[in-house]
């Protein structure tokens, strides 16, 4: 799955589960979370680096991010500047060489003692070495990055930075096209946060095919394999993480699915419309609703808000699919009951509760609208 998608985003927010666990769940079903973590961090399989954001990437893509490592090195710093860079960098290198993979805490502490962004000199040093490719993260332990010298962690045939920038970008654009199937230049650029200009220059050297997509204003490029393969004709019914690559690009999501979706986790509570971590519901190849979930002790999955797309009649027709997505998610996280607190439009509440059946947990006073 990781190789098919090309990148899986990591994020600190955990509601039902962390986003990188929700991504395989959406595609593969209720795979056990320990199995997911073990698969991601199998030695020699993957590494973490800056792609669309902080992402898990296939290890064979290590050489392709040489252009970004060089750019970081040329700039000299990213967020923090080292006060005594030579000493701090040497100390980190020596500890990793002598002791093997370590977290920032094990290296000497990640924070100075203030807010989370008040990094210690050790944390600044090891993150800088990660940025420029001397150190690599191949595992997270308790959500902490585990750092290792790149020369040990990256297989020898991949441990090189001799690809020039144009080759790196061209290969990443090709991979973006395979992951997306079809996309505009901006879509392809967003996949790994490349510049639109660099993608436009790289496209003629890829095997992507120029196409026109009905309803799209801009020209597009398609993966030739995707054009040859017949449509599968079957789809998952599932909840999607807001950080899922299927809906990473909000403009693309609106263009393809007709849903205007924004993550509201960092929006003040009183200004939220859809909820803290509203998860779009995919069914039949369409986005039919949004669910803002939570978990409570006692084995209860709470749908704080279920907002349907389309007309009230369409919402009622979509209710069984949303119920199916909620039941599967509840089973995956070990919840036996599902409580729906608010449904928009309210007319979709009765068919939703009916479709949930025995799993539905009654709400005192009824479902709000």
C-alpha cells in the first residue's frame, strides 16, 4: 500500500487512531494496528522524511529526496539555529555511532523545559542532521522519532546523493502521476510539495500522458497504466482521515468529489462547522457525508456530528452506507456501541439510527439537529 500511494502522512492528532493507521484501514479494512505499525517500520522497508508533510516513504525513494537535502544544507537551518553547532552535531554523531538508534530523549532531551517548540540543542542538532541526510528516521517509538546514522540505515545501493535536482524532480513527478492516476500540474506538485514551475519543466521527460478531463478547466496528465486498466467497479465504504492522500489537496477534492472540506482541528471550537476531526465518508466512489468521531470509555464510539452531503432525500438514502462505515470503525477500535449526537439534516437521523440497529446507543433527549 505504501508503495502504491508513494507517501503516507504522519500527524500528532489521534481520535479513532493516528492518521497513518487510518490510511491502511480505509483501503484494507480492519487490519490490526500492531500489524500496521510493524509493516511500516520493517527494517529496510521505509523511512520518514519531508514530502507532502512529514511522511513515511518507501526506502527506495531515498535518493530522490537528495535535491531537498541539498537545499536544506545550502540554507543552513530550517526552524532553529544552533548556538554551538559544531559541538552539538559532533555529540549526536558520536552517540549514534557508539550506541545505535536513539530517540531525542535518549540523546539528552528534546526540550529545554519550555513550550513544545522550545527545542534543546540536541533536538535541533539531530533534526538538522535528519534534514540534510546524515541521520534517518526508520521508526517511531511511542510517537518519538528513532534516529540512526543514514550510512547504517539506508541500504548501500541506495545510499547516495548523486542524482541531480532535475532527475529527482522528474522521478517524483512520475511517482505522483502513478499515485494520483490523473492530475493537473498543481495536483502533481502538491503530492511532494514541489514547485509548479519545476513540475512543468519535468513533465516532458516523464511517461505521463497529456489528457483533457471533462469538467476540468486546466490540462491534465495521466498515468498510462491507469488509462489502460479497466475500472474495478467496486469501492470501499469507509471513513477517511483528513490527512489521507486521497483528499490531501482541498481544491482537487472539491474538483473530483464536489466536497469543500477543511480540517477544523485548529479552528476555535465556536467557529467549527463540521467538527474537530471531521472524517469524510467514502461510499460508491463518492464522498457522501462527514463524521466527527470520538471515543469514550466503556466501548462507545461517539459520532458528535454526522453531516450529509446533498438533499435531505439523498441524505436518507446515504444513511445505510454511513451506518456501515461507523459499524466497521467501531469494531476496528474495539467499541461495542455507537452514539450519534447530532445529524444534519435532522431528517436523516431516523434512517441512520435504524441502519445502526442494535449497535446504536440511545441519546438522552434525542439526537440534536
